[in-house]
């Protein structure tokens, strides 16, 4: 038997296709070897699949395992193991499959030609968690709740995850002590109501209504930007405010030039007003860019001036 070539080692017996090799960077000199975790391995594998595409050999392996999982969904399983058609990583217990997919930052659904759909999601490590430190924070309570809503949408955390885990890290100082004092909230709506009641300025609604009444369109402010601002006021005051009331406030407070550009048109919703605002902005741009003709003393043909 010829000696084995160290540059080209023979494949293991009985396995002519050992599968894809995940490259691992060599450790730095003097560094303590780090044992890769299940989460880091899963993240590397899935990112490699996304990079290479459907031609990667592991796609067929995962698709086959997924189909097998679905075929066995109604068959008896060994004690302690449950069927899970949403686990594309083979016969792993569902809690392990969910842990791998979640830690790697991907959501996997079995519904395409390969038996599943790889849809990459934002990793929680790429998203900045919003924070709030109480009355001393320069951020308003509404701003924090809006950032928290964006964070929840990006990370796909359920309400229970936000209430039981995220808020314990997002709230700082006196805000955290307030949260602990209440010993939890049954749902997000109850939390938001209590949070705004605690940290919004005294007389918030009354003062904000006064501010809305005096919020006119700036001289150089685009009409669409102004409309979005008016809508944001009502979202803070009362999200159920009818569209006709919002339109009326925007029309009353907009710059006179834009009222002229819009003409006698009537609008039922802010969306209709925004659509017309684009045309009005283009009209005013042409109007403002007009310049008078040169005088006779500056013309080559004075009689044509």
C-alpha cells in the first residue's frame, strides 16, 4: 500500500463525498485556542450557503433532511423527541434547530424548490438596542417607544420577549427601578400606556395640541416633509384622529405659496395631499427659478429687449 500523500489525503473509507469544508482561520501565535460553539458553527454554515447559492451541495442534504422530517411528522418518535417540520437541519430536536437558526440570524421555511426557503434576517448583534434612563433622558418617551417598535420588528422578538427580557436591559437607572416596581406587565399595550403616563411631561397632550396649532410650514421646508410632521403630531396625540382633521390642519398651516400652487382642490386623506404636493413642489420650483429678461443696456440688440 503506497504511503499517503500529506498534501492530498485520501477520503475516509465508505465516504466518497465528505461534503463541503468550512474554512477555519488558524489561531494567532500565542493565542489560547477557542473551541467553536454550536451557534458559531451554525452561523458559518448558513452564511456559506447564502454566499454560494443553490449549487452548494449542502442544499440537497438539508432539503432531503427536511422532507424526511415532514414525512415522519405523523410517525411515532423515540421518547423525548418531537416532530418539527420547521426544522430544516435534519433530525435535530426542535429546540436545537430553533436555537441554531435563531443564533445564526436566519429564518428557514420549507416552501421552495429545494424544500425550504432561506430568508436572511438581521442578526441581533447588528442592531442597536434602544435605551431609556428616565426623566433625565433627552429622548422623549414616544421616541423610545418608536425605537423599541423598530427594534422588535428588526429582531422578530415576540411581545413576551420584549417584556420579559429586552426591557430589563433597555431601561436604565430610574426607568429600570420603575419597571421593577411594577413587577412586569401583561401585554405591550399596558406597558406603553403606563410608560407614557409615568414619563410624559405634565399636561403633555394639552401643550402638544397648542404646539400643533402653531406649527406652520417653514419657508424652505418641502410640503411633503411638513405633511409628514403634521401626521406625526397626530400619531403622538391620538392615532385614531380622522384623516379629514389632519388634512384640514395641514392646509391651514401650510405656506401660502403652496396653497396657491394646490389651487381649489379638495383632499380626503393625507396621502392624497402628499400626491398633489409633489406636483405643487415642482410647480413652485419652476416659478422660483424664473428670472426677468436682460435690460436694453445689457442686450446686444437693445430694440429686442
